[in-house]
């Protein structure tokens, strides 16, 4: 049996613990799919920590496997290359982000969707700061290469702009957004604010008041997009 397979066998039996006593209450045998998902999750967490600590160039598959508590060869055997692992990490992040955004956007449309999405980004940036830092370090470094990461990044940015443009179009149909605004151009501006703010936060987090920056941009968005005579209510 290969060393990496033996390493994963340590997850074959997991202890279910009582929340109050922290004592073992039952044993559960994990399926192969569950063991794989668990080891992937641990390696993603390890990769995030290493990227934040030493950057992408200094992070190796060997380091990721060992930091996750597995054999040094498991990450390489599972993903094949560092680019492939990073691409999977970004896909995992984007899925998680999409789930959170969907929750924030429930029962919103048009202008209120824009405000809800901005609040979602703001909360994710503050509450999942290590995750966000690792992902954006990966994304920005990918710009200078032709890796799989850059290909996925291009697709995600296209999707982000499309979503924002659709919110503007819906708001124009509802009458909550002025008709003369170009949806595609506003989408570029919106993404420039989000990604530009995150870039500044990566460089000097102590210099960026995230809550203030997002509050100001929501106010600017209301001034820019709402029709004249709209009652001055606070942005969501």
C-alpha cells in the first residue's frame, strides 16, 4: 500500500464528540468519498495558511501535504501539480462565495441586489480574511502567467461583470435605476471598486477602513443610480 493511502487510513474512523462534554459518544466509519473530501479540505486549509505566511511561490505540494497532517506525497498524488491544486482551491472558494452571495441576494432585485452584494463582499472580507487574502494573492499573481488559475480567473471576472450588469438592467426595468446608466460600464466600475479596495487591503490592511469604504461606495452608488426625486433612504 502506498504511503499516501496509508496516511488517509488515519481518517477511516472518526470520533463524534458531544458538544458539552467533548467526550467520544460514537464511532462512524467514513466512506472513501468522505475521506477524500476530508483530506482535500485539510489540504485546502493548509494551502491557505501557507500562502498567507510565505506566498505562493514558496509554497510547495510537499509543504501542503505535511501541514495538512498527511504524507509529503499525497498532495502531489492527488492534484498532480501546484497549479492544479491552486485551481481547485479557487474553484472551492468561488463555490463558497457564490453560496454566501445567493443567501444575501434572496428576495432582492435591481438596485437592492447591488447593495446586498456589496454587503456580502464586505462581510466576507472581514469575517473570512485569511481565505480572502490567500485567494486574492493567488489571483493577482496569476495575471503574470498563462496557468489554469489565470484561465479560471478570467471566467470568474466575466461572470461577476455579467451579474452586476443584469442587476442594473433589472433595476432599470423596475424604475429604481436611471435609464441612462450603461449596465456594462457600471459593472466595470463596480468591480474596479471591489477589487481595487481588496488590493489596497492586501498591501496595507491597517490603512484601509473596510466598513467605511463600502459604506461610502454604497452612498455613491445611490447618488449615481437612483432617479431624481427618490426619497433619501439609507443604503441597505
